[in-house]
């Protein structure tokens, strides 16, 4: 790890969303996610397609990328809970983008994908108890896979 990353780690202990070109933290006035609604297909009127790459740098310095044109569908809460956690609202929203993409790609083990989901929620300022509860529910009731595209 470089000294520059060590300094960033002190400021961002849970990681940070980064500019895809520079890999530096995004300024607070720049939206993490830019996407457009999809009106056709299996997730019509719920799915969105990224119009800009989203990058998250985890606490170990690993890059998690959701590329342009990736399809996302927000926080995967059962519809019965949407009153308390709508799919595209709240501090878990940005975290759900990378989580959605990596749950589809299955390049890394689900435990690692769910762990970085927790890191992203914490980096977005979600309260530790709420982040833990979402991580716990995702870890135990969400998709499970070994990685390597399996």
C-alpha cells in the first residue's frame, strides 16, 4: 500500500466511492450513481441502467467496479418492507449498485460481496446498527455463491 492510500484510509476507514478516472474520493457534491430507468424487459419500471461507472475502493485498497450499462434494481428488500426501505432511497442506495452487479457477475465469493456491501453502507454514513442488520439479512437470506463466475 502506498502512503497516499494510507492517508486516505485514515480519513475513510470503511473505504470510499471514487472517480473512475482518478480513483480519488468523489467530492460530496458529485452523485455516486448516474443511471436511467429501463422501461422494457423483465424488470421494467424497476430496473435502472448505469450511465456512468461506479467505483468503490474498499479498506484494503481493492477496486469494486460497476461499469456503464450495468443493470441495477436498488436495495433488494421484499416489497412488503418498501414502506420502511424503498429500493432507491436512503444511505444504502449507492451501496446496492456494486452489490447488485457483483451478485450477478459472481466473480468473488458471496461472503466478500456482502462484506463490501456493509463497508459501502458505512462509508455512506448509514448508522452502524442499520448497516449491520442489512448486512446480516443479506448474508443469511441473500444470494450465496463461491465466486469465479459460479
